[in-house]
């Protein structure tokens, strides 16, 4: 049987007694599902898995997303289409130069976000496995959006309930001054609607669904929407809601994007940081078709 130890007063479960290289039986998958429903983020240590094993493990929890590839035609991916490349490496495993467009784009991961909230069908789970990590820095922080919701004043809860936000990477990258997109890319990155408040099916808990990709709120002037999103994000990422994961090679962290946000922290980018992510799709949009238009 797996063991679960909570790492933070609100969330974060550390899982022991498991080998993710092996196929898992139903009881173990169920126990992990219960674990993530309760803890929102699961941490596994000493899992020296390859991409194939990571994909197999991830598929226990749903269908995998394919990564947003080539926004540019000449882009050569380093990893399989089911793996998001969370590294500072090029297709030949060399550290990206400081001015490389891929590196500058990836800096957007240092803003609090929920994965793929810029897709009509956003991510359910992300699973991130550490293959090489720098000597210091490069931590990943997680924030519990259920706890943030619970702590919000009733007046604010009533105000934001039912709001529909619009998410696109144009907003998140724009926030750090990254605007180097072709017209074709801009068209592909048209905003998608997402509910601001979601109920988590596995726990029945409500959470605030925020992300750096959110930039508009339906029916609201843009500056007012932006300010509200900034205020909500500041509230939801107060230290009491945040856990900092310090990576070791062999760690795998699995998080629920429906009820957490995360961000990367700075490190010396002359050193290699190589993590591989699989992403389980949530399967359906947060805003049904009839309300989307
Ligand atoms: C991700 C991500 C943060 C990090 O993998 O989705 O945002 O610390 N990673 O690299
Ligand atoms: Mn992310």
C-alpha cells in the first residue's frame, strides 16, 4: 500500500512505497486519485522514469494533451508530442542562449498560472518529472485555490461567482513584454472562455480559477477586469496558501490544475534545468458551448 504524508497545513501529499516504472493496479490508482482529490498536489521521490513510463503512468488518470508545438514552422521539438519540454535546452540538448525566443517565452512560467487555461478544454492534471536540476533555485511553487476561495470574503465570493474570464497566452506573455508573435500565431491564440469559480468534482470543494493567461472578464471594462484579476491573484497567492517544492532529480510532482496555481522560480540559466511534463486533459470545457459565444 502507498503511504501519504501531508507536507503543508492545507494541501500537498507526499507519496511513498510506489514504483512508477511499473504498471499500477486499480487499488493503487484509486488511492492516488483519492490522494490528489484531497491534497491537490502529490509529490513522489526517487522515480527515475523515462518518457514512455511517465506517459503510461499519466494515462491512468485520463487522456494526454498534445503540446502546443511550433508556433513557428522552423521549430524543432526536443521531446515527443505528448511531452511538454520544461527545460532550458534546445533540440540538441544545449543550453538556450539568453536571447532565444523559446527561453523568453518560457519565462512566462514564472507567473502564477494553471496549465492550458488558454485552451478551450484546459488541463486536469500536470505531471512534472525532474531529470536534471540546477544546484540552486528553480523551485516550483504551488498555491491552493480551494483554500483561497474558502478564505475570501462572502461579498467577493458573491461578486465573482458566475463570472466568465477570457484566457490566452497573448495576455500572459504580454505581461512580461513578450509580444513576438506572427499574425498567424495571434489568430491561433484567440482567447477562450473559462469559469472564474469552479466546483471540484472529486471533493465537492469550490475554488477560484485564476491564471496568468486570464485578461478579460465578460461584461466588464478591461482595466477593471485586469485590476480585479490582479487583486484576486494577490489574495490567492498569499504565503499561507503557498508551498515551495525544492526539486531533486527523480522527483515527480503531479498537480490538479482545476484547484491550484503554480509558478517557476528563478535560477542560473547557464546551468541545465530539465523537466518533462505530461498533461492530462480535463476532457470538457468549463464553459458549455451554449454560453461560450
Ligand atoms: C509547468 C510549469 C514550472 C517550473 O511545468 O507547467 O509551469 O518550475 N513549470 O518549471
Ligand atoms: Mn505550468
